[in-house]
C-alpha cells in the first residue's frame, strides 16, 4: 500500500507537468481578459462576485465533474469524450447509441480546435509578459512565441513520461509561486475572502445581469483544460491526477485568484495584467521567465490529449490509421503521433501569426470548450443512469449544479463567435467532416466487399484458376473467410500463387508478448490446387513494434512455417464507381479516397520502415 501511494505521488508530480499545464496557466490571462471588458464594473461588490464565480466554477466543473466523477469512468484505462462515447454505445441499449457516436465525433472535433488555441494563447500571454519589460521588445512577441512553439513540439518524440519528468518540477514551482503571489495580497485585503461564499457570485449576477453575462463568457477561461484532464487519464491513471489536483493545483489556483481579486480591490483602475502587477518590481523578469516555461508546459496537456483522442477515434473507426510511437513500457496510453504533432505545430503557429496577441486569441477561446463540456455531461448522465444506476435525485442534482453552470458558460460564450469563436467551430466542422466521411466511407466499403466474401475452403475448391509460383501475403482478420484482395486478384487474373499466407494482427493489453507465445499457424493442404495456404495469427503487445516481415521471419526460425522467399504483400484500394454518385456525395467521395490513399501510403511506409 505504501509503495502504491509512493508511486502515485511521484506520478502526481509528473502529471502536473502534462495534465495541469493548461488550467494551471489560466491565471496568466483570465483576469486580464475579463477586466479588459469596459462593461465590467470595478466596484468591490463586482470584483468579489467575479472571484466567487471563478472559484465555484473550479469547484463544480473541475473538482466535482471531472476529478471526482469522470475520472472514475474509463474505457480500458483511457479517458476523453471519445472513450466515454464508446462506453455509452456499449452500455446503453436503446435510443442513445447513435447520439453517442455523434456526440463523440462533435466533441472530438471541438477538442481539436481547443488543442490548437491553447498552446497559442498560453505561449502568447507569457511572451507578452516578458516583452512588456521594454517597449522595444513588444514587436518580438510573435517571433518569440513561434520559437517557443517550435521547441515545444520538437520534444514530443521523447514521450509523455519523459516530458512530464522534465515539466513536472517546473509546474510544481509554478503552482507554489501562484500561492506565494496571492497570499500577501489576501493578507492585506482579507475582504476578498467573501468570494468563498457562493451567494457572493449570485448577488453579482442579480445586481449586474449584463456584466455577469459578459463576464461568464470569459470566466470559462479558468476551467479550460478540464477536458484535457480527462483525455490525459490514460497517460497517468486517475489517482495521480486526483492527488495533484487536490493537494497542489486547486489550492494554489484558488489562492492566486483570490490574490488577484484582492489586488484589484486595492487598485481598481489598474490597466496592466494583475498577475504580473501584483508581484514586487524586481520579480517581473524572473516571473516572466517562469511564466514562459509554464506556458510551454500548459500546451502539453492538450497535445497529449489530442494524441490520445486521435488513437481512440482511430479505434472507433472515425479516423484512418496514424503512425504511433509507444513511448512507455508501462503505460499503454503514452503515445506519440508524428503526423498529428506536425499538423498541430503548423496550426498553432498559424493562429499566433493571425491573431498577434493573447487578448485577441481570448475571443476565440472558450466556445469549443463549453460545447465539449455540455456534450460530455449528456454522455456522462446516460452512462451513469445505465451503468451506475443513478436515481432521479442524483441526475437532477448534477444538472442543477454542473449542468446549469456549463449551460450558462455556453450561452455566454456565443457572444464570442464574431470576435474569433468561429475559428474553433470551423476547425471542429472540418474535423467532423473528416471523421464522418471516413466512418461512412469505410462502412460503404465494407458493404461493397461483402459481395466478395467467400468461405476459405469454398474458394480453394473454385475450378479454373491457374497456380503460379510465388508467395503472396495478405492481411486479413477472419481466417474462416478469404481475404478480399485475394478474391479480387483471382477474379482479375484467373490465377493464384502456390503459397498464400493470410496474416491476422492482434494487439494484446500487455506491454510485450513473448516470442514463444506470439504465433498461431494453421496450414491447409486439402485443396484441388497444388498450393500451400497458411493462416498466421501474430500477437503484439502495445509496446511492441508491429513488424510483420520480422515477425514472419521469427515464426520461420521457430520452425512454425517454411522459409519465405521473395514475398509479395498484396492489399486492396477503395473504389467507388463514378457512375454511381449516390454512394457518397462528390466532395465526400473525393475526401474519402484521399484519406484512404494516405492510409495505404502510411501502411506501406510502415512496412518499408521495419524492413529497412
């Protein structure tokens, strides 16, 4: 028990550097963006009311919903809206499953939008704090931000574990500094502690309804990153994340927001960022440097979350195969996706160049997050009703607290569409189009292939085929049927090879599979043709490299099958006849064929990499 607690505590430090970076750096820009609205009053009542709304948003949305409830709901160790969507589809039998996959796809698209904006706004806000030291440096904010982003994405190949070990201590220092900045301000102006009472925020809403509506659209900035907490669960597990939140992140964040509120009570006309302004004058440079480091870490949570989400979407049939590098021998969820990493880097840099400042980016931030919040809550309620047997009182209580807060955040965030909120929505629509097209195209392709499916033994008794020398290797899932590529080639050429190997790949939920337990080989000789037909099942652990040629050579070395000479790897390509445009709309057909060709290229490139 002590060893488990010690491991969880060490992982909690690493989790600080990966999971909590986004939500941990919100104090950099949230209050500054909030009080940049002219409609927000600077009275003591308004300031304490806003801080109260901030604290209770952290308590209800993050602590209750995500940390306590959602981290107890995992799909084979993974979290995120796609994992939750898959759980609902398996658990709920009537009505909800179709909605679940739609919600999962839409939520995933929204998370991709958040994954682009979070690194951009975090890095920009930190570099602005540094360049604010001298007017001559202000023009360097964008170039500095781009350099930091390039550095961040260049270290992703080391893996979440190593990145977390590097970033974890940095974020621990960051959270402690947050508390140290806030405590003197609270001690000087203890009246801000009224914000701990929930009615303080409610009074602000009642007394300043318009200002409260605008403010809530920006207050959501303090809870951005909550979805990343859940999406990153597969990297560390729930317990280290809970320990890191309740022992370090939450109390330090609360102290800092209270401190910023106390500073604003004493300096209501201040126009500078209260985060940097409330430190002593000598601390501006070291605080700016630390903020820049924390901003880099902040981006890690959504980057890791996007990696996990992409893998989940791939397994659910919503995205094509993406080359993944397993970066941990213990945690199956720790992966690195080179193509996704490159696309994220390009997208983040494009946003920085387009918006030029963190204040402008704040207008684009939040709407995608609040939309994902609502979709996650709906799926969570469906799952809890079906599996955990929540009664009506529990459901209503959840809706009246968490659901009400998230709905208000969402409605208030709609005002941001014109000022930049359209960007994450556009990204979401594009990603949804890709996922829906791929899912629909694969379904139609599977239906198309059904006409070619034949029982293996029946196929091997088909008369009239010419047997030619050579070895053909086909990837196939069901050994009782014939690979579609084999059927199509036999129909096209009227010939088959005298040695056929049908390979099935199975990924086991363990890091490694011992080579002596990796293979099952079954050979068929009783056919009307002089050929050898072999069904080979190869089992890999999630940490093992999927190297089919090397695996087949190992099976030969073990004496499970004869020597393989000059093999041909044969697959099929998607084809929707142009004379039948009703199969898919023209744009979707073009998109799917493009995705499918990229999928084939990636698969072939993988074979070439392992052969080389």
